[in-house]
């Protein structure tokens, strides 16, 4: 499974890389510090799943997700956010994200979610699920 990490904070990006490299079935094919860099790397690396931060300079995660989804609809984007109930999460899902994870998700759950996303599953962190359903209902 080929994974790209798009995160502007170097310590978070490198931590995610180290965490996922421990998995034998995951290969980190790209590291991007902003959305523009991610859009540039996607055709060169062909990731199966992109872990996408929402708040980044140059091009944020929502705009980046929308561009990637428009050009590569089979590619899966999993949003990373510190807060599950932010409007940005809902915008990212509308833009084509497969779901979202909180940045402080335990390692085992993160790995499980990345694998599930690769297999076509969607994931919404339980604390934000109620608010997401309210948004959909209205």
C-alpha cells in the first residue's frame, strides 16, 4: 500500500512517516509540506492513500482534496485534524475525502483506518459523527 503524507508541521509529518514505516504492507511514497507540493507529487508517486492535513500554507487540505479528487477519483484521501468537529472536516468530505482522523489517534487505530481507507471504507471519528450527521440531515 502506497501512502503519501501531506502535513505542514515537520515533526508531525516525520512522526507519521516513522509510525507507518513500521508496517510491512505500507510504503511512504511521498512527503509534502503543503497542498501545492502534494498536487505536484501525486502523478509522480501514485499513492493509494493520502493523509491530508487541513490547515496548511499555500494550498489548504480542502482545496487540495478537491483537486486530487477531480483528477484522480480512485485515490483515497484521509483528512488529519486536531479537532473533529471543525467546519473544515465537513468541507473536506464534501470535496471528496474518504473520512478523517484526529491527529492524536492511537497508532493501532490509525494503521487500521489507513488500511480500511485503502480498501474503500470510510471513517469518521466517533466524537464528530453526530455533528456530521446533523450537517447531512440539514
